[in-house]
């Protein structure tokens, strides 16, 4: 394990040193021709980390001052705004599909609807899983990308990361280079128990890893592994399997925790809770019953009204400030959000006037959209899984828009499309009925209602990843010429941002 970590660290240091040696400060004619990393991130609508990665990969021209501060060429920032990440696109075009694994994730919640973990989902390159000639090498590449290059563990915060591994992977050294405190290894239930498999699982357990047995069924012979695993996942679409797992674990006094997987409806979720499952996975929370006769709560009506005012050119800041002051609980929740780690402000904001002056109307509009997903009771958002998913979508669509040639100016609209794409599930009211109250631009409405236009294509892409439809995501990404490496980075960054928002709320 030590040798493996040293190899990874050494390779990273060599790469970093090579990049630093290649960066030379050009003669650019004064400070007006440069941006700091923070200024560049605000202009491009991405995080500081993404700007640094774009510098390292050559997408942005930059150098370091004598004092060690990074300065970025203004011309390269403007070129990126006009042309998208063309340098990254050229590099991606030269690389084979097999070197670019597609990644997605799915949250796992505890009984309080708090994120307990995230399952890393992947399909290698543009190939069907059955056509991968080297599954061990493919999975190793995914692990290297997710945990080495992208820093996925930092994005998930205190949560666990669940990783699918085939039997052939269990003896690979690359697993021992991972953090056993944060990683849960998922064993496929169709793996035939054998002495070799027991030895590999035992070695991983001694190294501190937790194991999950996936899709336990009465007829698959995997029950012999129950004494070794920490979690058992059950496909909740099969009612007989759901009951069998509960009964079987009780019969042998197994201490493994039960994970209800493939939860597609609130009814399935309630069944899993009633059966005593510990953790819940699936997008059940995004598909509650929607009814045209349902009334929107008063607090949500206030937020929708504020959102309408912020989007209206007729409403001034004084009117918006006065409207905010009529809602003390809303003001406290808003201040808590804008001062959270996710906001990235250099100083704390303490009044509504400061919120309007320092943030501006566009950024305030974003926080109001996020507050829509907070609970009516406390407006904290911590216990509402819809909030984190909606925040992730907004941030991810904004990130993707910045990669497209000449489209960075639409990043605010992209953020709004992502945030509002789940508002019907939140309110239990049809989406067209909600949008009618807001009077949004036609491009935003057509994207949300019919997945039309550029914004609609990006929303279709993120929905495809949610559904593990990698072929569908491939098709949209290819049509828009989006770079797989930057898409992966955007996914991890957006997950980290939405996690920070949830923790800070």
C-alpha cells in the first residue's frame, strides 16, 4: 500500500513540476491585461479549482508572480468566453474513447434523509460493458480518475463513497491505495463464493475496508458472504427480495445494514422504511405525485413572488429589500445561505441591503431559487434531498455552459434551468403552472417543458447521467462537442459545491 501511494504521489509531483517549469511570464503590458484566479473564476462562472485545472492543462495562459500569486492572461480568458475550452477539446479528440471513462453518481440517504454516501457510477469510454477487453484495467482507470485526478473523496465530504468492483479487482494493489475509512467496495451478488474470494475479502477487511453485497436474492447462492459484509443492497423493484433480505438477516443474526436500492417511487420508499431498511438509494424523492389541484404553501408563494420581482426589470432594489424585510424567517435563512462555505464570500454579510449590493440581483436570484427547496419548517435544506440534487444540477449546467463556444454569457440561465427542473416535484404542482407565475424567457420555458434548445440539451444530458443512461449522455455530449475530462471535473466540482451548501445550510 505504501509503495502504491508513493508511486501515485511521485507521478503527480513530476507532472506538477513539468507544468510549473513550462509556465513563463509573458510581456503583456501591465496589470490591466491580467486577472487573478478569483477574478477569472467569477468571469467564467466556474470554481477556483477549475481555473487552476484549466491553467495546468493549458486552456488558460498564466504564470506566477515573484510572490507566488497566479496571474491569468486576460486575452486567454476572453478567448475562452468566445470559443469554449477548445484546447481541451483538441486534446480529447486525439485521445481514444477507452481513456475517457464516463462518470456519474447516485446518493444514498439515511432515515433522516441526510446524505450517507454516494455510489460512483461509471461506464468506460464510448464502449458497451460487454465489449471491454480489459475490465480490470478499465475499472483501475476509473478509480485513478475519480480518486486521483478528480479528488472525488473531497467532494463527498463526510459521506462514504461506494464503488462497484468485480471479483478480478479484489486483489489489485490500486484498491489498497484508497482510503478504507471513506470507501465501501460493492461485491456483485452473482459472484460465486469460493476460497479465493473469501481470502481476498478477508484481506480487504483486515485493511479496514467495508464491503457491500449487491442484490441479495434467495436463489443466487451468495448468502455465504453475509458474515463478511457490512451492507446488503436489495433491488426494491422485487417485493419478494425485499422481504427475503430482512428475514434472512434476522434469522442468522447478521449485523449488516440494509440498503434499499432502485427506489423509483415514494411508495417504494415508504415500503422500505416500514420493512426496517437503514439506507435508501434512488430518485424516489424527485418523483412525488403532482396534482393541478394542489395549493402551493404560503412560504413557497413568497419565494416565487420574490423570484418574479428579481427577474422583473420594473422592480427596483428598494422594493425587493422592503419585500424581504416582511419575512424575518426568510431573511435569516437567506443570510445563512449566502454566508455558507458554498458562497465563497470574503466577508460575512449581515443585512438585506448588503445582500442586494454585494451579491447583486442575479446572484440573489440564485439563492432564492435554492431556498425554494428548503423545508417550510426551518428553511435549512439539510433534510431535503431535492435541494442538493437541484443545486447540483444548477451548478453542473452552469459549468457545462461555460465550456461551449461563445455561450458563457448564458451561465445564469443554465443555473436557473437546473434549479427549476425539479420544482414540480418539490411543490407537487405541474411545472407549467409554476412557470406561469414566474414569466421566464421563452428559452428557459422551452428547455424546462420540452427539453428544447441548447439549455434543454444540457438538461437532457444531466438527466441521462442521473438515469445511468451513458449512451444518451454520450449522444448529447458528442452533439455539443463537450470534453469528457472537463465534464468529469464539472461533475465532481458541482457535487462538492452542493455538498458544501447542504452542510452550510
